[in-house]
C-alpha cells in the first residue's frame, strides 16, 4: 500500500532556498580550460544497486557501504548517488580495457565482502525490476537535496543505473570531433549494454528502458554540432547568460566533453550485469576513438543528427534486433550487421589498443544475439519471480556462473 502523502513536505518553487540553481546567476563562463590528458586513456564509472537478501528490493545501505569501503585501499573511488539504495564506483585513469577490468574487479570483490558483512547484495543492471520510486530516500548530501528540491519526484525516479566511459583526447577540438563521430555509434552502445527491460514490476518491451527516464530532464539528448572549442565556449557563454546552466554538470547529454579531465564522457550505457562486460564496452569506445583520432574518417555535420533520435529509440526498444539508419546514406540495415562491420573495421585499432579480446567478447554476444536484457528476460521466464532474478543477478555480479 502506498504511504500517505505528507502535504507539509511538498516543496514549492517559492520555498526553495535561494542558493539552489533554479536559474544560474549571470557570471563569467565556468567552462574552464580543456585539460591535457593522454590520448585514448580510459576511465569507467558504474552506478550499482544495493539490495536486501530477503526479497531483493533496493535497500538504503549506501552510507554503511561507504563507511566499510573507506577502510580498504583500492584504486578509483566509491561515492554516493542520488538515492540511498545505490552507489557509484569509478576506476583511476587506465591505459587499456584489461587494466580497467583489473581495477573494477578489485573494487567489485571489496564491495561483495562489505555487502556480505551487512547481509545485503550488490547488483548491476540499468533498472531495478520492481522497486517503487516513492519509497526511495534521497542520500543526505547538499547537492542531492538541492536537486530534489528543484526536480521533485523526478529525482527519486532517477534511481536508475548507468555506466559512463571517459576517453582521453589530445586537445579540445579533437574532443569535439571525437564526440560527434562517436554519436553515430550511440545505438551500438545502447544495444550492447541494454539491461533494463523491467520497471516497477512490468516488462516494458524495451531492452533499455532506463534512458526513457533521462528524457524528462532539461538539456538531455545530444550536444550541439559544434566542432571547435572556441565556438563551444561561445555557446556555453550564451547558455550561462540565459541563466539555464552554471557548469557542464547541468547538461545531461548522451556524450559530453569533460574539460577538467581532458576527456569526452559517453553516458548512454546501462550498467552491465558484470564488470567484464563493462570493461569490454570501455574497450570498444577506446577503439572507436583511436580510429577517429588517427584517420579522421568523416566530418560530422548537423545532418548526421536527422536520424539520431530514431536510431536511439530503435536501440532502446529492440536492442540488437534494432534497425539502424546510416546517417550519410540513409540506408536501413540490421543494427547487428552494422556493429559487426564496425568491429571488422576496428580490428587494427583493437590490436594497437590491446582490446582484441574485448571486441571478441562483444562480437560473440552479438553473434548469439545475447545482451543482459535477454538474460534477465530468460531468467524471468524460467523463475516467474523478479526477486529470484535479482538474486541470480547478484550472483552473476560476484563472478559466479548462473
């Protein structure tokens, strides 16, 4: 039964404290200088679910997990996320996908040990299949409370779980070029990582329903087709003068530049069910970036984005069975075929990046038409109980065969 609404807890716009950025104050650009980074280096972030071991619903144990994890010497970081049934882990800067896998595996093993002490479990996946958003608690951190005051119920509905991949770029203009080239391959990333078919106890018929929750936020979608940093700075200055944004964090784009790191950040992946898949997906991003930066195979244009939303929807809805519309030609073909042809083209760069095994792993799953969304649906068809599916997903995250 739903909890009663306490009308005294409902925040109106007039009640929001003045320091909460409903409108950013007009100020000089806070975009900053595009930092130097080693080209093609990687950073991986994963948002993870914390579930109880009774019915495998989300459980508000983030603070306890962070306290235990803070005592362990590990690469990367473990930080809170919007609601208290989730945490985010991230690697340090990595040179290769297997270095990222090594770091993610060490963090994963530590998470599992800490979770066992608390009698909870850690799970991947882009959505929790049956959690109820109104039961979530905002994590006690000023920024999260500010966002909750601004966005209302959307903040709790943002209890979704994604993987972000940073890739290093040699300079700011190269970053924007790489970003817009990468946009053609957003459907690949969505379909390969899709792991969110269930929401609020129902099969959504989407392989990746998680991204539908992102659309509700202002400034989601894709970056403007700007190819020089000078022009991008001018765009950012215009946006700050409108009072709509204060920093790059206010943009919820599918890919965004991160000038403080000298990277671009790909943000469309659902969190996979295993760290091995997460690392392999990072390797795929790295190979694409290596190709773009070495060969400059095409010049992105605004017309590339004519089919962007359609391709994105197809990948979210149908996963590896989606139709892909090629931006320059308008040809329609199975997304699976486009992924396989791209991986063939990337073979030399996979070898240079040490990512041949990563692409081989993904290629095998494309051949078998298997992503994590399909795994979750197969388990549900067998078990007829989403709690049991999550229990098995927790075992899968630990590295155990299920």
